[in-house]
C-alpha cells in the first residue's frame, strides 16, 4: 500500500463514483478500478460497496478513510518541511567571528539580510579566534567563520576561504604620542615603536611580514589575544597598533587613529565554510553573504 493507492482510494470515497474520481485524478476509469481492486486484494477485503449509480464505503473503508487522510496529510507536511529545509527557510546557522568582522559591519549586515530573507531560520553567533573557528568548522561545531587572513593554518581541502572584505590598516596610538600630529604616517616612522599585535596563532603574521619588508628589520612586538585588548594596551601607553580602518569608529578613551600613505599593509576578512556543506540554511546564508560583498575566492591558507 503506497501513497498513490491512498490518494486513489480517497478520491473514490469523496466522489462516491469511479467515473468522477477518475476525471479528478486525470486517469482512465479502468486504471482507477484496477488500482482500487489491487488495494482491496492487498488488504484482504472490500473497501467499497458498488452499485450501478454510486459506491459506498464498507466498515473497513470508513476506517481506512480516516487513516488515509491522516497519512497523506503527514506526508504533505513532511514534504513541505524538507523542502523548506533544503531552501534554507528553517534550520540553524552557527557562525564564529573575530573582532574585525564586527567592527567592519560585514557580519551584522549579513546576519540582518539573512534574517530578513529567512525569518524562521536561527543564527547562533560565537566569538572565536581564527584558528579555533577553523577547528570548530572542521569538527562540525560551527558552520561558518568570519576571520582575518592568518598564518599557521593547516592546509585543508575540505574548507573554502573566500575574501569578503579588504581594508587598509591604520595606526592606533595614545593621544599624547609624539607622532600624534603627523598625518599621514609612513611605515618607517614606526621603526622605534613597540607594536601591539593580535597574536592568536599567527593572526598578524602577514602584517608583520609587510612591516619587516618596509623597515628592513624585525619590529619590536607586544602580543595579546583580542582586538579589544590591543586597543586597551594602546590606551595604556604600551605601544602602537596597526588595525583595520573600520576600527576608527571604535572610541576608546586615550586612543587616536592615524592613516598611512603607504599602500601596504592591508587587512582581509575571510568567510570560511565547508566545501561539502549540505545544510540548506547554511547554503542560504552563504548566498546572502556572497551577494553582500566582493566574495572572491582565495587560495587555501598554508
């Protein structure tokens, strides 16, 4: 007994006539009669009392009518549920993010756009260092990550890294710093400065490489573990920091920002996902995020 048999049975039960039921189902009456006879043989008894003018349900037919309707309703609900899931209209998207995803505005813009398009889907946000985002996505604890380009990342062909933002770096410095009145700055001016960097697993290694090239030597470095702590140490007078330009909007007492006239270095924001992702909600979020930014695929990090 399959769903088609139940649909045919209900059509005859509701119409009370094989001819009208066949027209409703867009099949010939002989084929419908054969299907109902096959169903009765499978169940072991008559479902209809047949007369020359109409057909009526037997006691067994009355029982089957209620159960058939319930079964078809449940099948339709299951189909709708699965289709909504495949379209991303329901489900959960777990997203890891680093500080520059917030300060740049990209993460919030993407989440707002996704929630507007898919209001029944759930978004869970979790702040994590870039290398922890990669691990969590690999281990299926997260679905997506927003993180800066960073070194020390293991080559993994199961992950996709897409550049969704690139910004120039600016200098965050104490407001009473000797270079505070210089605008714009050049990288060589920072040669004697202690540089405060976000040090989680090589997150600023690309920036340090650019500074080594510009300075011709190794810069003095103070390492810390979050974007906010970088700015806190700057405010405390412990050094200067190179931060993505969107952080200019973050007002920390005692901290000012100055621009460079150098082309390099820059800060990137990557969107990290699984190559073999199957969840509809995650695919829907990726589509929204890719439409919102530059979304140029980058080589996998090594």
